């Protein structure tokens, strides 16, 4: 267990504490000389707000049938913590763009 | 490779009497930082007498290593007292390493509201309290570095109160970073996830999720006590 001694973690803390470090709201794992950065990951967006041109509330079945989309992280993005935009400008723009293009009821 | 130095800066490391906090304090001091070693001196589950002895030991160690350190014994639940001590003693505060924490190793079925609240009070509200006090100092200096200590327990490890508190500090740090960006100041808040198991605290973690039922049936105490030599304070 000596390999996981506390002093193997402190290098990350000391770097994050330095004035040269510009990381913001980053999450870092550290232990035993291993270091990694964690990101948020958002899947490809699933849109289920219209059917045959009519805007309606999404159904649970839309979610069930959208599993492939919701599991598609290659088609998603990475929200950024601390930037005040819900980290989701691209996805939100897509939602609003999608709603705008949908016909009014 | 130029060394990373902290000459002229002051760091507060909470829960620095043992384990991770002690290691952070020593490395910062070795790089020229003046360090305030904060530790209540209680047991790893937050109980027991608060003697401050462990903080004194780390201060003596740092001084023997040629560094500059002072001790503080206040609870992170009283962040203003800690920060007031730091600024009165050293005149500034550049770095806050929020490391103090307690772990009460009850499995879910044994977790009480009292234990849940005590864990949240120290691990989450303690960071709130310290950062609430440190923030005006950071803003006045237009500079600050804040690190919060999360845990792999947030991925799910059989310690619900601890995990909730350690997930909570992520949201808190993100929010502080948002505030700093709003103010356009050189204040950075970041999050550390150290290993869940190091030194001999694996014994304690085994009890959280993997203790054989025979051990519990044998009447083995489930609440942590001072008998643990495990450096869970972080």
C-alpha cells in the first residue's frame, strides 16, 4: 500500500495551487503517481418534441426508442464547469433551433 | 525545468495534521510557501478530544525541514475563525486546500440521520464556511487558489453520506469558479479526487462495503473510533 501513500497525491495539489496553473473547475484524479482529468460528457441530443409535424410532449416510448442516441457519446459534447452557460451552448442552440423550425400548433 | 515556487505566499491546508493534508502542507512549505496547518485533532470520524497535537507535530516537522508554518486548531465549521487567524498571523491568504473531512463507515442500512448530518456539516458545509470567509480575502487580493477534495466514493462505494458530501463539493467548487469568472479575477477553484484506499485505511473501507457479515454478527463496532490508525482525514 506504500505505493498509494499521501505524498504521491500532493504534486497535483501543489500544481493546482500555483499561479501558473490556469485550470478552472477541473476534476483531477491522483494517486500512486497516477493522474487523470475527468470531463463531463453529454450524449448526442435526442429530440422527441414533434410527431408528424405536430409539436407534442415527449412520451416515455420516445426515450425508450432513443436509447441508441442517448448512448452515443461520440456525437455529443463536453459541458464545461463554471462557465455559467449550463455548459451546453451547442445542445441548447440545437433545441431552440429545433423548436423554432417546428410548426406552430 | 524551472521549479514551481510559492515564496511570499500563504496557504491554508485544512485537516493537515495527518494523511493527505499533511503531505500537501509539507510539499507547499518545501516550495517556499508559508503554511497554516489546520487540524482539530479529532478522530477520523470526527469524534474524540480536539487537542491540536497533530497540527503541532506537522508544524514542527515543517520547521525542521526548513519551512515556515503555524498551527490552527479551529473546526472547518467555523471557517471565519480559521481565516481570521491566518490573516492576523500572516497578513494574507493565497491558497486554500480544503482537505478536512470525516468518514463514518456505516453501511446504508445502519446510516442514521445524525451521522448523515454530521458528515455533511464537516465535509460540505465546512468547505462552505471556510470559503465564505476566504472569499473576501481572495477578492481584495484579486488572486486566489482553492482546491476542494472530492472522492472516488462519488462513483458509489457504500458510504452514502460521505459520497453525497464529496459530490457536493464538486458543485460548490464549480459555483465558486463561476463567481470568480464573473468578477474577472485570477481566482481558480479546482477539484481533487485522491485514491479511496491508501496506507492502512483499506481496513476501514472494507468495513463500509465489504465487511463479512460474520464480523458484524460478532458484535464488531460499526462506528469509527480513535482506534483506527487510518488517515481518512482529508
